[in-house]
């Protein structure tokens, strides 16, 4: 079998999520249009992915524009406004007063408030003792477990200031648009890739190309895909998720240095699973302050945090329950019917035996998706900035991008956006530096020749460069 003819370009971008697309856009705006974007899946958007379920569009991955209402505008919020993306304000704070026990009773407000305050104190103590030998006690009672889950998976800003909310504002808006959150990535892509009838038709975008090897030399990078396609580039931007970097999907030759692999392996990966359930009719409260509610169970995170989709899609009769990490991995490994059975048991514990059977269920599987291997990166609040520096640092001609490389906004969609901007900026600077080095080398090599042949002339530098190109 003959070796395939390689596709050559100046920059190869691996991954067409918001980071990779933003990086490509910035390159194009700076005159670097000789790039190719390779994406493993059949569409762009990465972890921004919608699916039609129960007659509406639901977000399998990121669903909220987090950080709205402050003095500084979140770039994602600005893009959403420009696209007239439909969104709904989410207020998690009421969830702490809508906590059900396994007998279907809501904990009294004073009990919930006391439990919440103690959970915040415990979380703060845990942060303060991260570097000491003292180990704060973990919550044991179901109500404390439920609130602890909410604090650490939804409201960490209550414990420690988070740059997203400090910079952009405290509000979060759920995307509830038939075009999906991914529409923002498509709009970015269409601003610099060629289209036909509204569809991206640019030959520089290669879908269904699973990168398996990256070989780096002094002069460039050679990338080979699962199907045997070969790409040769002077530089590469690797914008895959931190989960993929930690997996063995992509092999590097030579291997990445130890300082790089150790930094990558030291990042935690959050698995965040939203299970969608469709019902023949609504049986849960529909008041605006009842949009979010919780179930207190003796197992932390066991079908704890629920959301009614009535605010986003009135009359949809859809509930969403969020599971994370080990519970996410557990339900990914079982059948959807088993998950539905467990969820129905929880709902009947909260609302009674009359609860009708769900007519449909949707269970995303981000952990078992080999192109993602999780939902987003998770750094401790008191992050070691040397770790972050090593994670995002380039290795030779390979530059790294993605929300996990964002200094301030890792774990957020706008973190991916900003990382694409920052990575492309760094690459453009490197490309300029390399061109300057090449010009200096050419001028240096040309000087002896000119001294022998044209000693009487003072030749301008730009002509020296042209002569050197012609001779060398």
C-alpha cells in the first residue's frame, strides 16, 4: 500500500471546539490562513453539543453562560446577544430550601439554613487546611451531603471568590435555544471559513479525522490519523481536552518531556452528567422558586440535584438530574434502563408512588467518549501557578490550548475561548521570531558573497533579503 500524500500547511489545529476554532479565527485575522483544522468527531463544537430530546433542544455538555451582569462583559454573553440566542436566568440559591427527604418532606427552612451555613464553614475550613495535616470532618447526614454536593458542584463562589463571577458578574444563564450553545462556535467558524447555503464547506476543516500520532522535528510536525491521513505542518496547536491528553489516544514522538506529562497528570478531571427524563405530564412544583430542588440521600451525589425545564421550555415536561464524578462513571457503565429505574425510585421517594413512568431518557457519556474523557478540568482554588504554566507551555513546535490552559477561567466555556486567543497570539509571535531569525541567517550568509562581488555599493536591507532568497 502506498503512503498517502501528506496535506501540508503552516499550522495544524487539532480539535474544533471553541478553543481550536477561536485560535484559527485569530490566525486568519493576522494573515495566517494556511492552516488546517482536524476534528475527531462529525461536527465542530467540542463539549458544546445539543441534542433534540422530548421535542426541545437540550445541552449535553456545557449549558450555562456563567458570569453575567458585572462591569466587564463576558465574551460568550456578547456573542449570545449578537446571535439572539435564547437564554434563561438560573437561580440556584432557592435549591437549598427545596431539599426533600426520602419520605417526600421538604426540610424546614431554618434547618436547611443551618445546614447550609455549617456546610460553608466546613468548606472554608477545608480550603484553609489544604496544606496542613489537619483533616476537617466530612458531612454525614443526608441533608449535609446534599448541600455539600451543591456547594462544591454548583456554588463554590459562596466559599471562595471565583474569577469568572468576580470579573463578569454573579448571574448564570441557561441556553434554551433550538440552535444550541454550539451555535456560537458555528458563528465563529463561519466568520473566517467559507460557507455555502449557511453550511461550512471549507476544505481546511477536516471532520472525522482522529489524530493518533504526532511526530516532531526541528523544522515541523507530522500528524497521522486513525485512517492513515497524514498532515505536515510547521507548527501544531493541540486543543484536545485534558482527559484526552491523559489518555493514550495520541502518541508523541519524541515523547513529551517529563515536566509536561507530570503537569498534565496532576490535573483533576470533572465528569458532569446531566440525565434528561421526559414525562407524560408534570407532577412537580412549577413555581419559579422551585426550578431547582434536591434529594437528600445517604450517598453523596446520588441523584441529588434536580432541575425542572419548565422555565426554559414551558410544557416540555422534562426533568434534569445532575450527577458527577464517581456517580457519573457508575451510571455510564450501566444501561439507561437501570439509570431510569434508579431515578424513578428517587422521584417517587420525593413525590409519591403516583409519579408516572418516564417515557424517555437521555444519558450523555462524556467519560467513555474517547474524544473527551470527561467534562472539564478542575484545579484547586489555591492552584499552583507553576502547574498551570507547565500545562500550557509549548513543547517545541506543539502549542497547547483548551479551557485547561486558561489562567483564570479553566473549567468554563469562556476559558476555552480565551485560551484560543492566547495560544494563537503566542504562536504568531513565535512565527514572527522564526521569520526574523531566518532573515538574519540569510543576510549573514550573503554578506561574504556581496563583499566579493559588489563592494562599492551600500545595498538596502530589503534588497539583501530578496537577493538572499534568490541565491539561497
